[in-house]
């Protein structure tokens, strides 16, 4: 909906903690950046010191991750930096952390995969050694080495040889048969026992630093498994080698980045250490306020780079907080923010109606002034005369107001050119030119009073209903039933009521059958019921039963108010027309000849100058006031509240020209 209404720029709460001797530097950086809307700071609480400690802990964790990854690098590597460490140091810790975790997680995952394959390889090699020893003693298969039945179980376990020699006899009561094999430092026991003793046996193995070997669930005999050369983990060895080479390549490819991140984290750790000590001694300053989300990274980077020992914490606003409102409209719409702010700055979570107000105000102003010559003169007066009437014509506020008047005058020039209106009918009256209109339709509209009024009312009907549609959408978003029901009732009332009313007065809008109008009357009744229900929900039984009538009459009054577009537009034209006519009539009263030629011409010039300047000044002010009225009373009140805090950052104000009043 950015073309109709906009939303304020998202804000972030920023807290800047720095040592007292660096406070001035921090404030200068923030003032130069011009992004911090400062608010009253509280004392540094223990929770703030805890946050510093927490952030330092995160830095230590990230450093550990990097050191673990750098273990995969071949020895004696010399890293040449192609970037300055400041590039990383000035980034927010969240961004550094995210980049570090991404790299480390990728490499750690590859390492875990290699480690898992190595463990699988070692397990197969161990099982092959045991199977070779057991093959001559039993005809069992691999699946028989680990079996659990209703009556019996079998397991292959490994224990340190010293422990087994000392307490190996303890398994005899827990098992029925045992085959013992010693290989290297371990003793392996293949046991068969009663299922009722399985839990006790496995508990004994675990308590004595033993482990149960996992075996493949295959019918292959131990002899076949032991003699099969392809069972040797050659394939796994190859896979491990490939992954190790990939780890080494990835680590070397990202070595500079990893080392830069490590150096930046070392610096961050040192900085936080100083702040942690300063916080304990209460030698720190806290600066806080609101910063646009888009400017957080820039402000954070500048503070870290130029101040050094600084802790920065940012967070989104809570539901109960009302951050200042920073409007984010396109350059061509920004001058019309003045009009919205006159009504009230949007709240942080409220729509910014600047786009629709820009279109509406300029359109209304152009219709009511509607004279190309007046528009050109207004441009001239705004450029050269208006600055003489203010104390500071170089101020930012005045420049924006000037731009607003330029756009309004431009709208009047466009409408005037379309209708062929230049000082009223000046060229027709004095030079006999029949028409300079670029659009015959627009010209005929201005010359036909009733047509102009009807079009003005149609414009009002559309404009007012845009406001009601926005309120309807707002009601849905905020889950306010009375807004949704009430606006729905108003829409139905207009859709059914306007055709019925026009038929009632004998001026049909649509070629409908007579029976259709009876149906429309019932629909009007339904819409009135909806409006009454909405009023009762919003205002309660007593006031709601009375004030619903004003919702119906209000929309009629609002639409009728737009007749001022035709009224002021016609007044501007006919005043100019009258001054043109007056100058000719008065000059024509003089005696014919030299007197009429000289004094008549002088009278015409004086009357035209006085009359058109007066008409221009009065019409310009009148058009401005009535355009505001239509935008405020008939439109914004429908859906807009205002009452927000304007965004006013600490900034260094730069101006090319500054007026200085001299004299004693």
C-alpha cells in the first residue's frame, strides 16, 4: 500500500556504553552520523554489566571455534592480509558471529563426518581381528555375536586386559559360556547367558570401563568374514582421505578470513575486558536512544572504529514502547509531510498517509486555483517575494514549504492549461483569442456550474470512501469489530442507497426495473442495522442508540463539503472575469479619443494589476485553507490518529547560507 499510505522506518533501541574519558568522542561520532534520537538514560545497572560479560563469553566461544578449525591447517602457514582488520572489527558482533559460525560449522561438520568414518573403519578392523581369533573355535555367524531372545542372549564385549585379569571371574555367574580372546591391550569375551541376566551383565561391563561391540546383522560366518580381503576398510580409508583433503582445502581457502575474524575477536575481547573493569568501577557513561534499523550497522562501525572501547547493544522496540517516527517517503512526496505533521505526526505503528495526502492536496489546490497565469505568478512570488516575509529564508523548514507551494502552483498551471484559463478570460476579452484550452472537456466543466458541482461531489464521494476503506482495513488488522461492521454498513448503504435516492427524486442513475428498487430499499435497511450494531458496540447501549444517525448524516455532509471545490474554483475564475470586464467598462465610460486612449489604458492597467494581484493572493490562501480542510476534516479523521513523536536525531546541522542580523 506504499502508493496510498506508507509506514514509518523501523527503529532499534541503541545503548552505547563507553568509558567516561571517551564520552565526548562517542557523542561527536553520533552527532556526525546524525542517526541517534537521544532519550534520557538510566544508570548502568548490574544487568548491563551482565550483558557485557555475556557478550565477552560469546567472543570467547567464537575464538575457541576458530582455534579448533585452524587445527586442520598444515603447519607453518604464513597469512598475508589483503584487507584491514578494521573491516571486520567495525562490524556488529552479531554479524561477525554469524560469519564465524557459518565457516566453523561447515568445517566442523566435515570433520565430524571424517571422524565418524574413521571410527567405523577402526570398529571393522577391530571386529576382523576378533573374528579371526574366534573363527577356529566356533562356527557361528556375525549375527550370532549379538543376539537377544526370550531365554538367551549373546554379546561380544571388550575390556582393558588388566581389569579383566583382575575381575574377569565375576562374569561367570552372569553367563552360561564364555570364549576369551586377548588382542593388544584389550581382552574380548564372547558370552552366552540367560536373558534374565542381560541387564546385570551389561551393567557390569559398563561399570568396569568395558564396551559392547556392535556387529553387522549378517548371516556371514566368522571364517568368511575373517578371510574376506574386501572386508578390510579400504573403502572407508579412501573416503576419509577425500574428506580430509576437502577440509584442508576449505580451511586454506578461507584461511585469511578466519584469521581476520580471529584478530577482530581478539580486539573485541580486549575492548570488552576494559569496559567490564570500568563498569565494576563505575567509570562508564551510558548513552541511549533510537536509531533507524538501516543506520545501526553504520553507527556501530563508526563507534567501534573511532571510539574503540565501547559496548553497543541494540534491540527492537517492545509493544509498550513508542519510538519516534521517521517518515520514509520519496523525495517528491516529502514536502507534503508538512501537511501530515500539521494534523499530527504518525505514531510509530500507524500508517503514514503522506502519499494519499500529497495527491489529494495538490489535486484540490489545482482544481480550486485552476488558472495557469496565477500558477506562474505564484511560482514567482514563492521564489522571490515569500523569502522577504520570513526571518530565515534559508532554513530547512522554509525550503520544504517553498517546494510544497511550487508543486501546488504547478498543479494549478496544469489545470489552467487544460481549461484554457489565463487571468480568467483575459486573452479572449482583450485579444479576441477564442480558446487556449488543451482539453475541451475540462474547459466545458469549468464553464458549466452544475457539471462542475456534480464532478466535485463525485470526487468527494471517492475521496471520503478511500478514508473509510482504510479504516475498514485498519479494523481488520486491529480486530476491532465495530470498525469493520460500521464501515461495511456504510459501503452497503451507499451502493444501494444512492441509486434508490436518485430514483426517488426522478433521476435514475442505472436502468433498473421497478422491482429492483424495492430490493435496494431492503438492502438499505440491512445496512442501517449494521451501522446501529457498530454504534452500540463502540459507544454502548445509550449513546450508541443515538449517535448512529450521525454516521449516516455524516457521510452525506462530508461529500457535500466537496462542493467547495467547485465553489472556490468558480469564484477564482469569475472574480478574474469580473476584473477584466470592470476594466473594459470603466475605460469605456471615458470620452472617445485621446483621453480614452491614454487614461483608459492607464485605468485598465491599474484595475487589472490591483484586481488580479488581490484575486491571486486571496485565492492562493483560500485554496490552501480549503485543501487542508478537505484533507483533515473530511478525510484524515476517518482512519488516522497521529500523536507520535517526530524523529529528531542528534546531528551536525550543515547549511550553505546562514542569515545573521547585524546592527546595534
